[in-house]
C-alpha cells in the first residue's frame, strides 16, 4: 500500500492536493472564469460528434481546479505521462433487464487502438441492458482520461485508487434522476507464499524477520500463505439512460485481485438462483454493486480462517518447544489484528453508505401522481436493499467477533509465553542462588584456612621486621615503628570518619505555641478567662529539628541528612561534640515544655 496522507484525498475537498503552505497563483484567483471548464486545444485524437474537447485534456478540462501541479502531486500525471503506450485490458459485462448476464468480451487498449476505443464507448448499448460493468486491468493514462471524460468522473476516484485510500462519496446528484457513487475499499486477502516454498526446497528456512508494519504483508509460516491488502475501487453511474459500473485494478504487478478474476466472479453471480431472482425482480442497479462487496467478504473470511489456524500453530509451538523467539511474531500478529479492526469498520461504513444512498431515479417526485404499482415496486426495492445490506452487516459482525476472539486468544498465547519465560528465569535464578551458596561455602573454607595461618603469618612478619630488638645491627627501632604507624593509623581513622559522618535531623511538631486547643479554655497568654471558662492555649504547627548523628547508615522515614561542608568533615570531632550538646539541650527543653503542658491539662 502507498503511504499517502488521508489529508490529500478528503472527499470532494475544496483544495485537492494543495498544502496550506503551497503558493496559489494570484492570476488564477483574479480570473472570474477560472472555475469554468477549459476549452480544448487541437489534438490528433479522434473526436466524436458534438464533442467539445478531447479526452486527453482530462482532468483539468472538466475540473479546472486540478492544476498540473496538483495532478503531479496526486499521481495522475505519473499515470498519464509514463503509461501512454501501456496496454490496458477492459473486461465488459452486461446485466440485462431480465437478470441474465452477458459477456461482450474484452478489449485491449493501447496507443494503436485508443481512438477506436474512444469512439466505441460513445456508442449506445444493446437494447435491454440494465447495467454495464467495466473491469480495467492495468490502468493506463489514455484509459484513465477516457473513462474520466466519458462518464464525468471526479478525479478523487482515481487518486484514491492510486493511493489505496478508503473513501466513499456521492457526487453529481440530480434529484429524481441520476447520481455518481464511489467506493474505495481495502480488505485482506490470502495467497500462497512463493518465497517460503523456495526456502524450503533450498533447505535454508528460518523464522522470517517480522517488522511491525501493518501496511506490509503478514506471512503465515504454518500454512505457507501471506495475508496482504487488496483493493476494491468501484465507481457507479446511476442514470435512467444507462447504468455503468467501473472497477479499477491498476496494480498489475501486485498480488491483488485481477480484473479478470472479479469479472468472472460477478459473471458467476448471475448464475446464482438467489441473486438471479433479485436482478430479475428489481430495477435498482445498485444490487450489482452490492454483489461486488461479497468478494471482499469472502476474502476476509478466508484470511481470518488462515490466521486462526496460524494462531493455533503458535500455541502448540509455545507449549511444546518453549521457543522464546516467537515473541516478535506474536506482537506483529497482534498489531495486524488491531489494524484489521479499522479495515472491518471501513467495510461496515461502505455497506451502510450503499444502504443509505438510494437511487435518485427511484425516488418519488412531489408532483408525480400516485401509482400503487410503482409505489409497491419502490417499497419492495427498499425492503430488499435493507435485507441484503443487513445480511452483509451481520457477516461483518461475525468477522469482527472472530477477530476479537483471535485477539483474545493471541493475548493468552502471549501471556503463556511470558509465563514460560518467567518460569525459566526463576529456574535460572534458583540455579544462580545455589551456585552462590556453594561459592559462599567455599569462601568460608578459604577464610577459615586463612585464619589458621594468620597467627603464624603475623609472627613471621614481626620477626621479619628490620629493627634492632629483633635484628641486631639494624638502624631502626620499635620506637621508630610505632612513631610512624600510630599517626598514620589515626589519620586513616580521621579521614574515614570524616568521610562517612552523617548529621541527621528528625522532624516533629513543636507544641510550645498552640492556637485554641479547645473552646473551653483560659487564655494563659493574657491570663484571663474565656467565655466558656475553659483554657485557650496557643500552639503553632511549626516544625523543629531533632539532631542526631550516624556513620554511613541509610536514614529512615521522617529523617533527613544535613549537607556538610568540607571543613565540617575535616573538623568532625568539634561538629560531633556540638551536635551532642545541641541534642541534649533540645531534649531538656522538650521535657520542660511537656511537663508544663501536663500541669496545665491537670488543672
């Protein structure tokens, strides 16, 4: 699928493919006739009788606001310029008024036959044709311009098709006469994966590298199939003069539905007894378009069935093999399932659009005299349309329930995968703990062995000292040894304590100043009785510090550590003494205040 912004294909937007930052030609705005169709310049193509301009001027001849810059940005210019000589095959199918389907054949349109094709589509249709369906395989530039000119098609139909953008809209509405409806619908379709077969035959199969890209194909290695996006691009002209359905299939090189395949399927619909009766009993051509939507429904059903079987396969793989590399595949499938939800919602909206957009030619006129037979026919058409659309909606609901079931089942598989991973991690931690215990026991044995030889090593070091008391003739003495060892030891202790000392402060409420402990109080501050004969005590909520100290111990709740300067750590004995003195002073003050309040409460 093309990664194209939905912004550019807003249905019937006033500024097609024109960013807000793009410059607009001032001359075009000032020209009062810039919105009118352009007159055609001479060209070498064949012209039909009473033809105002050639088809090669589409789309700007019919839609002047589609300037060359916008055509280039939308992709129309790429098709028109690069596919001038490409061959496009048109498959025709006529639905007669009696419900019979007839195949007029196919036509190959290229640079040699394009004039003949243009004159052919201008001709009238055989007598009794209710709907003519055209299926275009490999959209070329001339065919795009011919169809757009002949049937006055909005360029949005072609841009949405080329961009694979879901859309649906009604245009060219003439009340009680005609209209155009467009449906661009993406769905999921499965097909065999040739790359898997090649890898298996070569013996080098491995788990595919899955990227969580919902626009990319989803390979299912359990069934050797791939789920990819497919497209239904349908434009229908509903008019009493002749109804036309155009189905585009521009991507001939992709694994998508071909025009020949869907032409065969629609032709086969006419052989169905059920649908044959519908086409025979109703005059509404919209039922032919409705039958095309069943192709997408069948593709959805088969794709979800393949995906369900693959999820079952992954469940067995997780349980039996404990393969942790499946996590990436599980996440990729989960992302695709979420994307399928939006596609199914688009499918539902397309069905509702067909249901809620009746054929204007079948709507009663206000000035039309009442005809019971015509009114009954209209009622039957509406009832039949509601029934068939309701059937499609029920099938979409079933697909949505199936998708939700697979999403839940996939979640269970992922939970199982993570549970197995946690179990394996627990087993690994258990083994690591056992190894640590064994190593600890070995270290204890080494420590005990070291302690056995420690006294002897200490004595050996003493007798190895180069002092006169042990080794006569030496210059050093034990006094020299202690004179160097004791200061160095004290300096080390000083540095260690200065580095690790901590001055802690504990927060608590000061009860020395209290505001109105209770209303029946005496105001002890003023020495007078209150209104109710009580005692009014003044108390504040100010917090004070309870100072303490520690050495490298993490503080507990409610205790903070004072930030010390470098000189505080250097002169830590003085800091420690001052902290102890301050702590004792505050404790004495708290005890005095507590005794004072106890006396007041007793009175």
